[in-house]
């Protein structure tokens, strides 16, 4: 009852207080959602970047208004990242890579409306799941998240890497090659322990390794453009008609389990500091394919493959707020910026915040639900606009995409070197695709490789023995899941083949 009373007080605060007019909270939520979607759409901008840019504008705001505004930006970035991933195969955020695999396939089939609608609905449902878990299980989840040390983080990274087996069941050899290439590219830069340069060839710009966002933009956006130009021989001046028709209710109801399962995975992974939406999206995608009755459709335009990672990305944002609000520990780069913003307004996150200022906390919770409703409205109204973007002639669209790619790459560090990185990875993406090598495992390896190496070496330095990965319960559990993830698709295929052979013999 106390929880419901606090939540009711939170909603009441959004409708105005003695110092806050009734229209202000709703206005800043609307503006925040719009800014968040724009930040997600733009390659090179991340949720943390968008929040950092907006924090100065909150200086004169009431603390409640400022926090609600920043949370609205934060929660809408994930959906924004899927828009360009589906429309033009340019993921606006790393987590959107998992959505692009099936989302862009539907766009190439002339059905971007179905992909955009499925992504929006799943993101909204995932966001609701994350918000509910945040409200109901903040403290228990925070306690679990605190138990993750270097051994468990290493095993989590290994588990994430094994998902390539589920992602690319048709050609695992090429998928593992892409993964190995991603791990190799990840080693470029200074050694994490002794700061010795590795594969930098004297280039100081490479001391921090390849900038991930330019590499991501190059692999997907430029790689796709180069592949299209090669296939058509010239840039097309006319394209087929694209449909803005949204998915039917029956289609979404059929994949409801994937949405809720993705939401639960996103909230749990998001609550682990340092894990984030990207790992959550790929884990949800792998699990959706593993449990699907039609796994062969993944990668060709499966709504399950769109909904699961979209729901996970949406839910991970609520999950990342768990350690932030309950313990004062940032679960991601974006929530680290949020801590700075809270401090500017004399708000100290942690258990005492729930006790001393419950109205502020539950107003934040309430704003999640209101923001999700606004995002649903903006998303549906914007679908036709996104489809119009896709229908632009290739002679116009390709130069625009390339311009966005180069500007987004430059904006990361204001460096021309990042533009060259984008171009280089664009050529790499084109070479991989034309020879049938998937690019998603490479991206996943670049994301998780550093996490795996850092925590592996930290665990060995602190414990002095490799057995720690098997004596730590969380680490052991995740390694078992990793082995299961590798073996399950193989066993499933063998069982299916054996069943087919038996049916043939009986016939």
C-alpha cells in the first residue's frame, strides 16, 4: 500500500505543485522525448552525449523538472537508434545493431512500416517492463548487481560472445571468423595493464584504440552503400514503393513472449553496472532465436528478431537506473552523467534518497510511464516521415547518408582521424558482406572484447589463479550458459535432422 501511495504522490507531482505550474512537467517530458529520439537517430551522438549537452539547460530548473527532463531524454534514445538502423542500416546506437539485422531486411522487402512499428511497440513494452522492475525490485536487483566482480564480468562477456552461434546458425565458421577479427581489432591501443602500445604503428590517435562509433557507422552505413553501388553498377534514381503499414495486432500478439522475455533480460542486464543496452539486446536476440519455432527466418526480416532486442534495449534503461538510485552507482555512461546532474541540484542518490525525498523518486518513476506514452505517440506519428526518408531516390539518399556518417564520426572527438576510421571500416564492411561474412559478430566482439580482457586480467591479478572463474558462483553459472548457448543450436539441428530421417524411413 505504501508503494501505491508513493507512486500516486509521484503522479500528483507531475500534475503540478505549489512551486511548479501544471504544464511544466508535461512540456519538458515532450521536449525531452523529442530530443532523445533525435539524439538516438544521429550516428555519433549517444545518450551520454545528449545528456551532457542538455545538463547546462537545467541549471535554473526546479530539481524535479530537471530530473524528469533528463530521464525523458535518456529513455527515448534507444528507440531513436532503431529508426535509422531499420530505415537505412545505420544504427544510431550500438544496441540498434541487433535490431538492424532483421529490421533492415524488412525495409529491403518494402515493409519498413512493419519493422518500425514492431520496434516501437516492443521498445515501449520493454520500457514498461523496466519501469515496473525498477519500482518493485530496486533493492534486490541492486544487491545482485553488486556481487558482479571481475570473474563474473569476464564470464558475462564470454556468454555474450557465444551468442554468435545462435545469431549465425547457417554459417558458424564465417561468424566465428568475424568474431575473431573483432577481437583482434579490439587489441589495438595501449595495453590495459602496463600501457604498452599494441598495433598502433606509431599513430598516437590509436592509443585509445579504434573509436567505436565511427567504426560502427562505417561497417553498417558505408559498407551497405558500397555494396549497393557494386550490385547495381550505378546509383539508382528510382526505387520501389515502401509501405508504412504497421504490423497487425495478431502479429504482435504472436510474439508477445519474445517481447516480455526481452524486457526481462534487458532489465536484469541493465541493472549490472557496465553491462548496458548493447549486451542486453544481443542476449535477447540470441535467446529469441534459440527458442523460436522458426529460427531460420532470423536475419531475413523476422519480427521476433526485431522485437526481442528492441524490448531489451528499452528495458535496460530502467534497469540501469536501479544501481543509480538505490546505491549511487552508475550502471552506464549515461547514468554517470545523470549522477552529475543530480549532484548539481543537491540530490544525492542512494538509500537515503528514498527515505528523505520519496516524492522526487516516485515522480521520476511516474515520468517513465508518461514519457513512454509520449514516445508511443511520437513514434506512430513519425512512421510515415521515416518511410518518406527511405523512399528518397538513391542518388539523393546515398550522399546524404555518407555526409551524416562522416559528420557523425567527426563529432565524436572532433577528429579527422575518426573520419578515416569510418571510411576504413566501411571498406572492411563491404569486403566482409560481399564474401558472406556477417558484420554483427565483429561489432559484438569489439564491444565485449575489452570487457573480457580487462576483467580476465583483473581477476588473475587479484586472485592469482584461473580457478576463480569456476569457484565464483556467478561466473560459473554464466560459463555454463555460454556452453549451453554454443551447444544448443547444434543439438537442435541434429535432433531436427534425425527426426526428418526417421520420417523418411517410416514413409
